C-alpha cells in the first residue's frame, strides 16, 4: 500500500509547530519525541506503520479547535484518532502529519431517559456508553466486537456496526447529533436531541466520513430500553448452501432475529481447538439470537426451529439458560482470537446480498486453492456482511502480498455479485485503491466535492478513502501552498 | 442547444433524464422537479420548465430473502407497497400521504417520498426514510449520473451521499433510482388508548411506554375531544398480546388503558395520525415542529394553535395556526426546528445558523452549480 511522500518542508518546521501547539495545550498533551510518537505509528492494521510528526491529546472541544486552527495556518495534515482499533488503516499517520487523539475526551455530558439519549465526549469507549446507562435499563445498540477498546469517535467516523445491527441498525441509525470542529477550527453543532435535523442531512454524511470532514468531539446517541431477555439457538448444517438458504428462509418468514452469525468449517475447527465451545462436526454453523420475554423467545425460536428442520440440520441446540447461551456464543466470540493463535490473518469486510452467499463461499474456496492460502469465514449473515479471514505467515517474504491480492479478488467478487467493498470497517488505506471497482470517476468526484466543502485545503486525513491518483490534484495544491 | 423553456419534460430513462438536465444546465433553464406532485410544499420554485420523473417507473429488483427492494424513482408508492405486502413485507418508515392536508391530487412516487424524507409514526422505532434508504442513483445539476450506496444493508464504502439526498427536496440532484432495506410486516398489532389525559400527562405516559422493554412502534397523543393517547405494539401473535397487557399493567398508575386489537381499526387510527388528519381543515397554516419529545407540550403551549397533536412520543408536533402567524418567534428558545407544510407568508424551512448554512450552500454549489434544480425551494 503506497502512501504519499511526506512534505519535507513541513518536517523541517517541526520545532516551530510543536512550540505553537505547546502554547495552546498542557505540556504532556503534546507528544513529539521520536520515542513517544511511535505509540501512534499504526492502528489495528499493523502491517503498515509510520510514526507521525507529533501527536496531541486535547481535553476538550476548545483545545481541539485551537490545535486545528494552528495546523490549518501551518498547512499541516491532521489524522484524527480515537482508540486506534481501525482495521483499515484509518488512523495510520504520515510522517508530516499530526495525530489528534481524542482519548482524553471521555466524559458523559448528559443522560436523558425520558427522551432516550446520552450525550458523550467522543473519546469514550463504546462499551462504557452502555456501561453508563445499563443500571437504569438502557443500552447503546451498535456493538462492534472491539467495543471494549474502540471509541465513539472511531465508531462515528467508520459508521461501525456489530452483531446486533440486523435489528437495531448501525452507528448512523443511532446517532442524533454531533459537535464537530472543522479543519479551520470552527465549532459546529449538527442535529441534537430532536429526531430530524433541519436542512440537508449533514449528520448522515459526517457519519462514515473516516475523519476527513471534521473532528467530532461530542455526540448525542440514541439509547434503547433493554429487552427482557435474549437467547440464541445454534443450527448446524452439512453445507454452506443449505445454511445460506436457511438464513433467507428465516428472514422471509417474518421473524427478525437480533443477530444471525455464520461460521464455516475452517472457522468452526479453529474455535473448537482454542475455545472448546463444543460445536458439532459440520460444514456450517448458524447462531441465531432472538429477544423478548421468555414466552416471546419461545415463540420465535419454535418458528426458527420449524424452518431449520426443513433444511435437514446436523444439529439444533436451543439455549434454555444463561449458561447455555454463553456456551453457544463462546466459540463465536473467540473466533478472531482463535484464528490469531493459529496464524497471522487479514480480516476482510465485504458485504454481499444474502442470496449470493452459497456462490460467494464456493468461489472463495476455489480462489483459496489458487492463491495457496486458507480462508475462514465468520460473519453477520443476516445482513450479508462477510468477514473472510485469510491466513498467512507475516514472516514469510511475499506472503502478505499474496494475501492482499487474494483479499482484493474476494472484494471484487463482493462488488460483482451486487455488494460492496466494506460493510463496517471502512476504506482507510486498505481498500482505497479498490474504490475504482465499485465507483466510476464521476461517482468518486462527487464525494471529493463534499470534502472540498468541509475541508477545502485537504488537510484532514487526506491520503485515505480515495485512490491517491484521484486525489492527487487536490492534495498537491495543499502541499505547494504549505 | 434546445431551449426547454415552457416545456414539460418526461424522460423515460435515466440517460434521457441526464441529457435533459445537461441541456437545462447549458441553457440555465430552471427545472421544477415533479414526482407525483402530491408533496408540493417548500418555498416557491423558480420554474422555466417542469421535469417529471413519472416515466422512470418500475421495481428493478426485489429480494425478499435479503429484505431489499430497488425501484426507479417515479414508481408509484402504492405499487411498491403492494409488491411488498404480497411477500408479507413493508417499508419500515410508514411514509405519510400528503394529499389530505395539502389538497393535492395525483399519485405519490417513491422518489417524492425520499426527497422529503417522509417518515410516519414508526419512525420512533424503525427510523426515518433516510435510515431505510441504502442506495441512490441521481443526476446532478450538471447532468452527471451518480450512484452511491447500493443494495446491501451494510455498506460504508465511501461517503454516505444516500442520506444527504434523502430530504434534499430535489435541490442536490434528481433521484432516478432508490434502494431500501425493508422489514417483515408484523403478524399482529395492538393499540393501547388512554382517554382524558392532559398534554403533559400524555407525553409522560408515552415516555414511560418508550422506556419499557415492550418494543413500542408508535406513540402519539391527540388532545381533541378531551384527549386520546395512543401506544402501538407490533410483532408475532402471542408476543403482541403479552406486551400490550404488560404495558397496560405497568402504566396503570397513569390511568387505565383500553386495548384495541381490531386490525382495521388500528390501521385507521395510525393512518390518520400519519397523514395529520386531526388538523384537516380548509383554512389555516399547517406546521410540523421537530423537538425533543418532552418539549412537545411547551411548543403547543407557546404556539397558540387552532389545533395540534403529537406524534413520536411528543417529538413531532403538528400545528394548525392562524394564517401568517409567526410561529418561530413564539417558540423561539425551544431547541428544534419548524417547517411550514401549508400556508404562505413565512419561510418554509427553519433558517440555519451560519456555519451550517455555509456548508449547505457549499454542497448545493457543488451538486448544482448553476442553481437549476428546484431553485429557491429550500432557501
Ligand atoms: C478485534 C477487532 C474487532 C473489531 N470488530 C468490529 C466490528 O464488529 N464492527 C465494526 O464495525 N468494526 C470492528 N472493528 C474495527 C474498529 O474497532 C472500528 O472501526 C472502530 O469504530 C474504530 O474505533 P477507534 O476509536 O479505535 O478509531 P480509530 O482506529 O482511532 O480511528 C478510526 C477512524 O476514525 C477517525 N477518527 C477517529 N477519531 C475521530 C474524531 N474524533 N473525529 C473524526 N474522525 C475520527 C480516524 O481518523 C480513522 O479514520 C474491530 C477491530 C478489531 C481490532
């Protein structure tokens, strides 16, 4: 993955820039020694690393604005950062960029149960948003697997999803308003506690803009009353095709589970070896979770059981208790960790129409043979968001490149069958150069014009999302102006 | 270059539509974009020619097993609802029919519903039109054909222009195709009704219902005739009766609720609320105010309306005001915004604070540089 050459003129002015930042932030909030900036050299896409020029950790919106004003005046690129768990390189810096971390902005500003919202600073972690309201019977619905670590800031920037978004939607469907600082240092309020903001849906385009339109410092989030209970059923099948058909049938039957998770054989085996979840010997496994009172859960599960039975399952295991539910989820939750024990892996994130599942899984197996790398699948089947894990050996020269080429082929396949390159992890640098597969030049140009409006100088996270050749003209203007 | 002035343009394909807009762009011909013409509110549009989307009609893809439907923008909304109903599914956002309060005739199109982000009572639970919309194709003011989003419900590839187009009233582009995430139609439904509550008590009971675990899908209050407060529950058979009873029991301290289980009666109640029927009258301005739900009663108290009712737990206030009344001045200080749906003499859309207005103008200048698409409508 190529990154633009850093601007040597900016690097040469580092001392001057650091001095200016130190005027508006406490001393420990400006990180600039070669040693310390290394902590910000990458996110969870660890194959790519580059220490930033400096990193700043402002503690409130005013400090964020002060930092951005300086960087704007100095013509220095800024890469916003939440917790650095991005899997697509969204928070990867360049050597001429300042990392703006929002980790210190972690307060709850307001909770309002009558109007069902919480207002937080965006450095707060996803799980601790639910943590702030769960004792009162509420939760924040989008639940990325990284929820213990990832910040609301990153969730908004990536429009993150989770296992439960089939029923509750993704971040954008649960976001009511933001406080955002533009690259010029202007603080703007978009949306709020009311349901629909006036005018154009700026909130809709800010969410998912990968830190390229502004730095989001506060957010008003929808919170939802907890259901009375939830229970999963595990369904095992002897082919991916049949499991895929079962997913479609469940959805068509009018039951709307909160989650339908799918694991294929390589993934099941890894989970078995490392989490000892007690999963049966089979080709494909579904975990379907439903919510409600005990009676409601029974009603839904009996419908699902009846549908699954028509597909000759190898096994159906309905949870009857908290302990059984935990056991069913144990393997799925350990999946990524289990794969990591076996191998280095790259986690893809394409989405496909659910009906194309059997075809895509079959093609993926063929490609796996062709590229000589194994692939395991664990994903949100209800919404078609796949997470193929390609296994490779980081120490073997050339393996990463083969893995990336294989990944690119899988993502192209996702687009070809009517899906998209990324369902929840974002484009970042990882899928940047594949954007041509999904969009033509005009489609992309329209998106660039949106960035022109918010960040005319192209200083915010400029080397992400769009192919470098497409953004070159805009980025070069910035560089020569600097 | 053809001069389009005074014509009614009825392209039948996306390419034809793009060509028409390109030529309007070249000639600086101001186009009024019309779907079915049933939601014609908004500030007056500078019109040299009318561009009708009705020729772009038809469902292009419906995959019930994936809960997705794609249709051309001029497709009648009723056709889409019928196709979905045949498979036991529905549009989640319950779009209102504006014909009643606006006195318009014609056939509502899906593109029109998207252009105004039309969202009914279920918006509280299932989100607005923009939340169900997963893909668009549109033609910019320069005649470029753009696609964004797609036909899958999880998609974060590039910027989300889908949401930006929803509720842009045809001022950022002419929609040619729209894709939706749809939902299973509920098997059963029940509605709880309380009578005689004050507005403040009613909105409190609606908030309590929304705080319950019973998955409420509608929460409204109509103060007419002493006051009726409605809470809707939808889902599987047994589940609905269980939740309705549990909710009535839990909220008994606020007053006894009658539980309506008759499907036809329930449909009539919610369709009436959705279409703002409680305000129906020949005279008077009709306003739609969006606020934090608990602020709803304060809006009504300050407005001095002839008639009013609440949807969305109190967060959507519908008002009928004396002609020309300066509502925004009366409710100034309550966070939110007001839209004039019927009437004249006031700006239709809430004026925006400077930075937001600047960004919005910037977007419009990029999507429609010559100001030819529904020019003036959203000012
Ligand atoms: C083990 C693991 C499991 C995961 N599971 C999921 C999952 O189930 N679903 C899912 O959707 N994702 C998942 N992810 C990906 C990742 O956790 C999400 O993308 C998350 O939202 C990133 O949050 P963050 O705070 O770590 O953001 P970062 O990695 O710090 O940044 C992500 C992006 O947000 C931008 N950004 C950060 N802060 C701001 C701000 N204040 N204003 C504007 N832009 C900002 C950055 O510039 C960057 O582009 C997983 C990651 C890991 C490592």
